[in-house]
């Protein structure tokens, strides 16, 4: 190596002082290595409980997904500072049944959430804005409450500024629909039930009782006004309050277009706990046949039309949407 000498007579390499020859410089270098080592150890032991993604400044509400016929004003809780890793060699989420990686195309954040809302087991999403293929996660759907941003996810959490993780504030899905009962011959008295169906396999906690009871039901194929949506919520809340189903009877007569009986029920599905149960109401309809399901929401049909014509567009159910 060629050495030069400056005016202070300190050896240099290509005109720059050799730091190791100066005691003060050596001390600073050693101190720098200690700081770097300590920082690395601290980052490895960092958990979601104390990293920046959990701070209030980065948790915000992201709302309003109304495209593709989905119910508007779905509410999310998000952090814009990280995601759970799903790829080695770093620590990653090992149970692949807890998530689905949609890497076929790069999709927007709203499209990622739309895909989650359409999957009844999805409880959250994650999306990365990485510039290279390795870090472009595109869209990750999380199931059953996995990668909950309110919980400690250990070292699988990646504190990345270019990643965002969102989870549904409510993991319950309530959907209303017309359920076929049976055909009517002449005048008949038919016994129906109101309230939740009995099931030894489904246990609802006190927290779920309150959360589910406050849900706004969705109706596939219907675009509900605020007034209709409010009425639907009240109908569901009243029926859900009956934890045990109660029998009630109705007398109906087959006449004209009123030949087949239908009952309005709600299906409650938990995305996190993977359970489903039905809650029946006292709303009913008569149509020409089982092949002609009601085309109106409860109480919005023009009399004498067999529930095939509605008094307002806000009460219509699309014809191609069949009852369950």
C-alpha cells in the first residue's frame, strides 16, 4: 500500500489519515460498533406491543367500500407501518391456512378489501407497496382473526413503512333473505318460529351478543335507502333479542297470486369463530309459487302482486338473486 505523509507527519492512504493510528478515533469507532450492535438486538426483540405500528398516530379508520354491489360504510381498523411476514428466510407466519396470498396481479387497496368482504372467513387484509417483486405482496387475506394488529404477533411482524394491515372492526356478517316454507292449499294455519334457532354446537358470548345485535343487515341484490336499512336493523335486533325461538301461528288463504308462503330470516355468520345460525322474524310473504321468490323486502310490496312488484325502488330485490 502506498503511504503519503501530511504536514502533521501522520501516515495516510491516498491522502486520507489512517484512523486506527489515532487513539481518540479508535475510541469513537469502537463506541459506534457497540451502538450498532445494541440497536440490532433491540430490533430483533421488538414486538407489536411496543413498535411504532401500534401507536395511535398510525391507527386510523378507513371506510366506505360501496363498489361492486357491496354494502357501503364497512369500517376497518388499520396500521400503515407494517404487516405479518409470510415468506422465509425471516420469521414468518407458518400456518398457511390462516391466510391467502393473492399474487396473480397487483391490485389496489380497495380491491383487496373488496375481496376480503366477499370471503365470509376473511377478517383482515395486508398490502405492500414494495418496488421489487420480492416485496410486492400485492394482497394478503387473513382468516379467523390471524395477524390481529391489536395482539402480539412476535417476530413475524415486519415494521415496514411501505406496508399496510387492516382488519374488520366487526367480524360478524348478518344477511337477510326470504326462506321458502311451503305451498298453501285453501285456508291453512301454519306454525312458524321467531328468534334464534337452537343449536348445541353454537355458543354465543356476551360480547358477541351485543356486537351482533348492533349489526346492520345486508341483503344480496338490494340497494336499501337509509330508512329501509334502519327498519331492517330494527327487525333484526328484535328477532336477535330472542335467544330461544318462540312458536307463532298464522292463517293464510291460497288466492290469486298468493299460493306459496315465505318467511324472512337472517343468517348470522362469524368470520372469526366459523359459526353460522339463523334468526327468524314474523315477516312473511305469499307468491305465485316456489319458483317465484319475493322480489321485495318485507312490507314493501304492492298488494295483490304476489310480492312481485314493490311500492318503491328502495325495496326491490334483483330478480336473479335467489333465496336460500
